[in-house]
């Protein structure tokens, strides 16, 4: 059975990568960030989200997911709406992580008790 935590967290990262990719032109065109810096911040974080989603087989990758949430929130210093989106995605990530973990624990308890 595929891990519910992994599935939910990967879904959050997938949607977040789209938002991070779309913030790139806003960084460059609207906020006046230099093109190289905007590409590194926007597309760099978008690619990081996809890579982390692929690494979620390992427990340490979930920590990277939390680091990514902080980085997305920090983009708010350049694009203020990212403060709101960063909090929203941080909440989604945390909920996916905690609820997925709870489901995994309950499934493990059921399988060891014979139900």
C-alpha cells in the first residue's frame, strides 16, 4: 500500500511547484528583481518542490519539505502576496504531514492487532 502521508505531501508540493513557477515572472516583471535572481528564487524553488516530492520515500525528505515551506514564505519579502500563500501552503503541508502520519500509525495498529 502506498503511504497516505507521501501521497498527500507530494500533492501539496506538486501544486506548490506551480505557484512557485508562476511567481517567477512576478518577481522579475512586477517587483523588479533581476532576472537571474528571480529565476533562482522562483523556478529554483519550483524545481526543489518537485525534487522533494520525488524524495519522499525517505523520512529526511519531509524535513526538506518543511524547509521549502519557510523558503516559500520568505518570498513574501519580494512578493507580498507570498506571505499569504506561504502560510496557506505551510498549513496544507503540515496538515498533510500530520494527518498522513496519523493514518499510517492507525493502519499499522490495525494490522498488528489482526483487524
